[in-house]
C-alpha cells in the first residue's frame, strides 16, 4: 500500500477513486469502469508530474525521508555481486546502522559501506534508524583501511539523519570517531565515491562523504543540521522548518551549484520510492561512470584530488 506524503493528499484521493472503481468492477464483472478509471489514472499521472516538477526544499526533505525509499541494503543487493559483509569495530560492538563489506560492482572488486535505516519497525529499531554510534564509524574506518591496504575502491551510500547523540555514544567518543572517519576518507589512496541516497545529516554524513566524487539522488538532501533542529535554534520554533529548509540550501541543485555535489542522479517522476528499480539502476550507472573516471589515477593523485576539492569549497565566495 502506497504511503502518501502530506503534499500528495490530492493525488491520494484521485488514485483512491480509481482503485475503488476497479474494486467495484472486480465484484461486479458486468460493470465497465475502464474509461473512467483510465481518465482518473491520467489525471493522477499529470498531477504527480506537476507536484514533483518543482518541489520546495521542505518537500524534498519529506521525499528524502520517505519510508519506502530504497535504502543501502536494497542498493547492495541489486547492484553488487559477491557481497561479503564484514562486522564489528574490533573494539566494542557491531553497529547495525552501518553495513559494509567486500563486493564487486560491474565485476570490479570494491569495498561498499553505507548507513542502513531498516524497512519495518523491528529492523528500524535494530538499525537505530540509520544513526550510527562510535562503533559504526570505527567499523567504517576499519573497512576503509582494509580497502586502502589492498587497493580496492571505496563506495559509500549515505542515508542518515545524523550520528546518534545518546549518552552512551558520547561516552564512547562519538565526536572523535566521526573526526577519525573523516580523516580516513581524506587520506585514502584509492578512489572514494559517495552517493547521498536519502538524508545526509551533519557530521554523521560527512564522515562517509568526504570523497573524490559526491553524487546525490535528485530528491535527496545534505545539510549541516535538520531543518527542524535549525528552526529550534534560530527561531525557537520547530514549526518554522520550511523556512529553515530554504535557508540551509540542502537540495541537490543547491549543493551542485555550491560545488559540494559533483553529480545529480535524476529520479523517476514521483521519486525513488515509486520506482525503486529504476532509481537503483540510475545509481548503479552513475557509480560505474564515476569509478571509471577515477580508476586510472595514482594513489597520490587521488588523495591530492580529494584535498584540492575540499580546500576549494567556499573560495569563490571569499574571493567575492
């Protein structure tokens, strides 16, 4: 059953009416509802295109968080072969909000790492809704170090509201783990490619996405803080999240203009959650293209490329 977002309510009504007509026809085969149902389908399709043609930043946040949107596990299962998961940080525990391991992408051996939110109540609780603890980032560091040692490209799939801010996480060195993970990204001598597939929240995302190439799905978001958190700080009112979303410039288009996002991966009309296979295939094509662009570069050039990319951020604004 499709889950509709707030701004999709008119669409839900039209699609609901079309389904009601078809349900009536199934109960009474003598009824001919095809013409009316087809007209409603066309109306719904036109409305869907209109709604998604010009999404506001806040609506993009809603789409990026849609529970039916493909998650890390879905991408790994669909795009990678011979996936061998690696678990634990060799120190404290295995954080299930971060998954990763050895795999092949289009036949090329790689290390894939990503945030996993889960897809039902039980798995979302187990995965901590994609919010990694220190052991999750230390697991990622371990896997990136392993990839660097064996010359394997690293691919990260980012989808997190942010690092987990709980007391235990802070006691075990959350900020230090995030900083070490970001440092590891920057010092690798293998290609590092990151795709923001949903939410890219704060340092929890940066720790995976300090890459040679950063791509974003069209309706994904990447920001220093959630719109709700920003609104609570600036206006003491979380209900001003729409204004905060505008101010944060968190959309893929904004971040591409700012030079933070290198590639925008188009989503099917209605978002990745409506056409999962199509969206996953588009991410796969983008990953292969970016990987082929980087594979011929030496380790020193890859590290220099990453360093120069981040040193250049904001330079245009400073010059002005």
